[in-house]
């Protein structure tokens, strides 16, 4: 299988409480050359991110312990300003200003492979 991982966006943290979704997405991204870490709740995400230093965080907004917005603020407060935070949600208001909410973009569930690959390509282009 060809690698889709663009240079400069190689480390992705998936934060998703649905374990099947998180693990399947992680497997897909690993098959395409990304280095991936997974966290199933907000507190684990914060802890994992500080040691993993991701380029991109795919962050579910509805987590069982703390919501994705609080996780995003904590990640920024922890010094992870360079990471692109991507909100992943089952609901997405059309008029949301994601940049004001600490996110560079968003994906609506269920996230398809093509949408994910396209977004990661845009993140790479923006970082270049």
C-alpha cells in the first residue's frame, strides 16, 4: 500500500472514546505511514500528547470525562501550539469559527477515508 503520509505531518494523536472507531482509524493511518497514538478520553489525551508531541490531533468533542474544547485548551496551555487540532464531531454548526475555538479545521462523523486524507493534505500544505 502506498504511503499517504506527507512529510511534515507524520505524528497523529487520535482522541476518540469509541474504541472501534479510534482503533480502525489508527490502523488505517499506520498502514499509510503515519506514526499514531490513541487516547480514549480527555485526560489520557492530555497526558499522551505531552509525551508524543503530535503534528495533528484528531479530537472528538464529546468525550466521557472532559469535552474536546477543554482538551484543546489544555493542550495549548501545555505548550503544544504547533500541533494542528482537528475537531471531530457528530454535529457541526455551519457557522462555527473553528479557529476561534482552538481548532484549525473539523470533520463530521462518520469520517470517511477520502475526507481524512484530503484534510491531512490541507494541513500539510498549510504547514509548508
